């Protein structure tokens, strides 16, 4: 799939909320909370225009019973997609619009994603650095199959900075 890198758009917040409202009609009481994460959740950050959502649920195993319904609504049912304890649904086919990550409330992946998001929201200089890095990658890689692995080390390093920031800013108990 070709990389589509866009300037930040205020529409991404609306698209997240509209999808969350729609998913509530399907999953009802299974969902405890929705979170917008990933690059589209960070003002000023360039991003592939794909809304990343976390749906925090009571029991991850119950989500599998919705696979046929989600497929009938046009979602790609991707299972755990390499992360145990996750269920991933993708919307939009070749012009993907949403990645919906379901996690049970006690899954550690939730905190990792949200700490990284909050770190970027609190550090505009890191947003600018990350945007520049993405622009450089787009010049070198045309397809997501090359682009995504090429940014992995950079993102891992930035996630470590985010975790350190989080630990340093939490009140001592």
C-alpha cells in the first residue's frame, strides 16, 4: 500500500468520535472506553490519515463473536495481528480510514500507547522531530511495507523517552 502522509487535520478528532459512536451501537456493553491514539491523535503531527482507536473491553474473548458482523459492515477482521490479547479491525480497504484495536482493560499495551500519545502532546519539539523523520522516510520509501519497518527503531527510541517522562512526572507514592 502506498504511503499517504498528511498534515494534521482537526477532522481526525471528529472521525474518531463518529467511529466510536458507531461502534457503541454494535458492541454495546462490551466496551468500557474508547481512546484515540497514534499520529492522528497528536495536534501538529504529520500522519498517515488512518485513525487509530483503542477500544477497551471487559473480556477480549467476547470480541471474536462480532467478527462476522464486522466483516459484513466492511471491516477487515485481522485477529490479534501479532500482538497476543489484541483484536484488530481495519476499515476502508486500500484507502484505509481506521485501525480499531480492542484490548481487555488489564492489557499493558494500552498504557504504552497512551503514554506515547501523551508524551507527544506534551512535547511539541518531539512532534516536529517526528514529523521531519516521517517526511524523510516518505522520500525514501513509497510503500507502507517499507516505510513502517523503517520507522520502528525511531519509534521505539521515542517510546522509551515517553516512558521515562511518564515515570518522572508521576507523583511519588
